């Protein structure tokens, strides 16, 4: 198994975790849909953006 395959698997698991957390969040339906699409369509970038600014996150 190559390093890129391992990295891809880790990102996939993290994205699935993020989408589950998004769906469990108290955000409204449309906000959940948008965040889920961002994480799904932009796997690594969407994950990072969700981590820092996703639903339920406090502003800096």
C-alpha cells in the first residue's frame, strides 16, 4: 500500500466523520446541506475550512 493510498484513506475517514458531525449539529437544514457539499466536493480543503468555520464553531 502506497503513502498516497494511506493518505487518501485517512482523508476519506476524516470527511465521513465531518459529515456525520455536520448532520448532528444544531444548524439549519440548508446550512447542513451546504457544509456537507463543501466537505464532499472539496475533500481536503473542505475539511480544513469546516474544522475552523463549520456550523457550531465560535468566531475567533
